[in-house]
């Protein structure tokens, strides 16, 4: 296993855990490869990209296929839930650019989120907005500069969303997955806008 970018040069129990998992191979992290498009069913696929893990340099290769008929691009084979957990673990979302200076990383992240919100001005001035997979709620905090009269709430499967509410970045914090019928029913019909940034790539 190559050196992990986040691992210190001292004893790290995470490396032992990774070694134990990798001893079983990485094939179990992928579903069987699809022979057709999940959208239109066409068998006319072409591989657009095949690459290793470029962010964390964990073992494995990943392919993006594109349907020649409808144009849909998708990961093929797709990651299993165990694969999603393995490759997303230890990923520091507070520093998406892997910048060495956390202050510069935070400024870059804020600018990116503010630009994302700027592109959504065509939705008008919604009253309520749910950010799914919000994490630390950096997007709602930046979007409030563009939509000052909007109430932002966050949904995340981790307790980070509670810390985001305590920090004042969102008004309501919901813990769970949108795919959970109980969560979906509780939130149904409450929001004018629902956003998902860097969320679908981490969900089955």
C-alpha cells in the first residue's frame, strides 16, 4: 500500500486496519460490471476514463463509462456500500483542495461554495432550503450571503450537522439519510429548494 497523504510518520493504528482490509483484496468493493446503461438500457457503452484513487491514493482502479445512445456517464463497476465506506473514510472534506494551509483551504472552500450559490440565483429568494449531505454546513453558510432571507437547514448522516447548527451555519439539523423513508417522510414538502453537493457520489 502506498503512503497515505494524511498519515503521520509515527505509529498509526489506521494503517493496521487498512492492511487487514486490503489483505482481502479490493474486488469486494465493486459491484459486478454492468453491460448496459442504467438509464436507457442500451448495451452501447464506451469507457471514458480509467484511473486510480487520485485523492487519497488508496489501492484500486475506477472506470467511468458513457452510453453512446443517451450520453449518461456512470461509474462502472459501481462501488458497494463497503467500498463507499472504505474510500470515503478519512477523507477531509474541510480541505477539498488538499492545501497545506488550513486558512487558505477554508477561504478556497468558502469561495467555491459562494460561487455555487451565486449560480443558483435563478431560483429567486426561497423561504426554505435543505442541504443534503451538508457535513459542516459550509455551503449554507456561504449561500446565506447570496440568499440572506432564506432559512437553511441541513441533513447529514454524521453528528457534524449538529455542530454546524450550534455554530449558526444552519437553523435545523437533521441526522440521517434522505433514502431512509422515515427521514424522507419527516422532511417531505417542507422545502422550496433541496441541494446536494458532493453527496450522490457517496450514496448507493
